[in-house]
């Protein structure tokens, strides 16, 4: 019996090479660019690539580091530890005895990627011209995004800087391991980091035999991801089980930082509220918060989007991880927007990718665990981030006072338009007419009084 078309597409991409594999992996996490059945099929897409030889690896090292591997390292194992579409990793040891992992970019892969991207761009343009249905999924935008991220991944220095930043952010958490970058042995095409030893995520019984507490691993891993997303706003966007290790002592190590996401303060707060609403099963609140983060195209069906979100959340709420997952839920919610003219920024899609950590860990370690249980321990920290302490309110005012001043100045001008057409409150764009002096003064006074009251309240309650 013939396989379904989405499965055949996946098989073809695996045969076409690294750029197409990367593209399929990205589309698996972008259901706003492909229909849901294709996103589901592409989710199992994997890199099936041969390793390249030791002689070639040695040649690349000598060129990049300006000296042979025998001078750069005390030991260098010619057999790679792992291979992927863009690189492979070798075990080595520095002259001071430090064990390291050396990531080497595949020879010629950058040129191949550029040729493939040019072909994909042509195909995407033709698809948009010939198919109205395809235009809704924005294939040209999808190729542009793939090009941007693949080119970023090809410069290993970017990955190293991301790892360094996350390592500093987690310096107060001994349970989270981020390998150190050895910059003197790192270039755009070679990345040298501390070698991390540990157990791969596995069923709880197997972890127990290795001396690891499965429950603790789940707690540490989920807390680490939530801190990256909601506290730091810089998160590992591709933390599948192959990029995780579990060193002794119940710690969790994050590896391979080629793809990362960033969320601003506003996005973190909104997504924190989404998580909170998901845990509590408040479907309307989920749709409300997501709509605040969206861009609406002409003719967008907001009511239809709300109904779709309610249906998706209701299906998911309270289900075990093996039947449903936070990552798939968020992807379905964000992907649902394409059908209703509601478009979400790329960073939210990367956030959904990051939540695969919870999905993979929960499914591999304990298939019965509920993802709502994993989120509940971090809710007190999330509340603290969403609603700052009394002292924090004063700091929030200092950070956002200019935004409030601008809002106070714009309200008198916008009010007549909003009252005349309340359905367009969020989308109203009012041209700035000449402001009279009394409006400016009134706005400044109102905003200043509000900010001063917040700051005083913070000082009073903390005293």
C-alpha cells in the first residue's frame, strides 16, 4: 500500500541533503507554513548522513587553527562521536588534560547550502504565483527564515557566544550544566567546548540503574527551560533528547546551541500568562494573550481563531504526556492562526520548539507524567516574574516610564476613533495631529503621578 503523501515528502527531503532536511525540520515546527498533516509527518525527519574521514577532519582543523591537530591537542580521536547534516563531533584532550568535544563543519557544506537555498527560493516564488492556497502559508517567508537560521548555524562562533551567555546566566544553578567554550580553539568552522559525560534521557527504570532520580531530572530540566524562556528571554530552541545529557547528581546538561530564541519583556510576560492559563484550563485567556502577540491580516477571523483555540486547549487539558504535549499544543495554537489570518512572530514558534524538551523528557522518562504537573512547581516563580515585588514595581516604572508617557499623550487623540469603532481597538492606527500644549502637560502629569505612586507604594511595602 502506498504511503501517504506527507510521508513520501519526508522521505524525499531525507534523500535531498542537509539543507532540505533542515528545511523540513523547521517546517515541522511551523504549522503556519505547512498544513498540519505535513507538519506532523515532518516531525520525525532526521539527519541520516555519513561521517567524513579522519584525513579530511585533520585537514580542516589544520586550516582553521593554523596548526595540525597534534599541536592543538594532546589527543584527538579520529572516529567521530556523532554526525549531523552540517557537522560532526570528535573527542579530544587539551595539553593541560582537559577533555573537550571538537565540532567540525562538513567540507563544502556552506556552498551546497547556498545552492539549495537559491533553488528553494525559486520554487517558493513559483508556488506563491500559481497557488492561492499556498500563499496563505507564505512559502517565500519560510525559505527566507530557513536561509537566515541555516547561515547562522554555519558560523560556530555565534553558537559559542550563545553558550557563553547561558553559562553566565546559570552560574547560580549548580544543577544546570552549560559546557565552557575554548575560544583559542574555536573559529567559524570549528567549535571546541568542554566534553560533558552523562546518561542520555531514558525510561525512569534505566535512569535508576544508573543512579539517577528520574523525578529530580524532570524537575531540574523543566525549571531550567522555564528560566531560559521567562526569566532570561534567551533559550535553547532545539533541545531534543539528543542535545541533552544527564550527568551524575541529578543535573541536566544542554548541548548544541546552533539554534536559539529570544523573547522581549513583553513577549515573556504574555507567554507566561498563556502558560498559566493552560495550567488552569482557562481557554478564553489563552486566546486573549495569544491575540495580543499576533499580527492580523486584512479580513482576519478573530472569532473563528478563538473558537479553534478553545477546541485545541480543551482536547489537550489534563492529558498524559504520551497522548498530548505542551509543544504540540502550542504549535497547533500558533499554526491555527494561519487559517484565520492571525500571524505570530517567529520567536513564538521557536518557543514551541524549546518546549520539546518537556515533551521528550516526559515521554522518555515517565510516560504517565502530566505536563501540567511539571509546570506547577515553577508557577510561584512565574507569578513573581509576572507580578514583581513592591520594590520591583518601582524598577518596572523606571524601565517603562517613557512608554507610559507616550500612551498618556496618545489616548486623548485616539479616544474618538476607538469610541466610534470599538471593534478595531487593537488595530487602530491614528495619525498624530498637532497636539495642544494642555494635552501634553495633562498627559505628563497623569503619567508622572501614576509612576510616582507605584514607586512610593513599592518603597512603602518593602519597608
